[in-house]
C-alpha cells in the first residue's frame, strides 16, 4: 500500500469580501471530485438566486442557538450581524470517507477550526492590494458607498489574521488562482500527518 495514500483534509478558505473567494471555491468544487463543499448554517436571509441546502442552510436565530447548545457546530461566529456555523457532522463524515472538506468561512472561524483540527490547511485569498479590492467592490455595483467603506474596514481587520494562515493566494487572475489552490490541495496528500502511524 502507498504510505502516502490519500487522506481527507480540511481546507479553509478565507478572504475579505470582494477578493474572489466564492468564485475560486465553486471552481474547485466543480473540478475536484475529491473535495466537498461544506455548507454552513446561517441566520441571514437568502440572497437572490441562493437556494436552501446549496449555498447555505438558512435557519433562524432560535434554531441556530439550539444547535450551538447541542454542540452541532465545529465553529460558529457572528459575521456582519448574522450567525454562521460549520456543521461538525459533515466535517467528521467527510474526513472519514477520505475526502477533503472545503470551508468558505471567515477568519474567526478559520482560527477556531485550526485549533480543533490542527492538520487543517488555511488559505487566505486577497487582491494584489487594498486599492484593487475597493475598485472591485465598487465595480460589482452591489453595495452602497457606506457598505463598501464597512467592507474595506473589515478587510483591514481580516488582513491582521493573515499570519495565522498557511498560504496566500493573490487573486489577480481567477484561472491562475484556481490552479494555485489546486496545487496546494494536491500537496496535502503528501503531507506527513502527526496523528498517523505510517510504519
Ligand atoms: P456571506 O453572507 O456574504 O455569504 O458571508 C459572509 C462571511 O461569512 C464570509 O466571509 C463567509 O466566508 C463567512 N462564513 C460563511 N459561512 C461561515 C461559517 O460557517 N462560519 C464562519 N465563521 N464564517 C462563515
């Protein structure tokens, strides 16, 4: 048997809003059958085009808090005034089957997952600089000036977490960035696991 044989891993992808994280994650999921997207629970309302059980499991605050009480989340956080949580059962089930679980979560969540799953791989996605981020947020025409300012302030706070991450992907070209994330994921299969007996 190949001693470096494939094992599932947790891949955390975090980024300031507008850096292109969601596009990267959805391309990875489409092209890599061994990597499954971890669908979070959230108390925020679905946006246009979002479907329950696809982007998120949409729920209310009472149910969400019950899930916290029942320890159903591997981590949860309040992001932009809504609750978000990663279902523990999905993570554990995915890892057991030898697949990767891809988590599109914020920096607070990323740090909490890493504490519980030290083998988790943390990827931070960013635009080449803050100016480009602001330009992208403005060009996508989705947010008001105040919201863009809030997102930019948040981006600066999120960047303070960068040194807790393992990899930085500068997303100036989507295709390139997807390839770079795929390379990182591939390398994980060959990583020596401290919790595994090989020989
Ligand atoms: P959005 O509402 O725009 O989909 O997501 C807002 C932020 O919440 C994004 O940074 C996203 O990565 C983060 N997020 C989504 N799901 C989770 C989760 O389960 N846990 C945490 N901590 N953050 C999440």
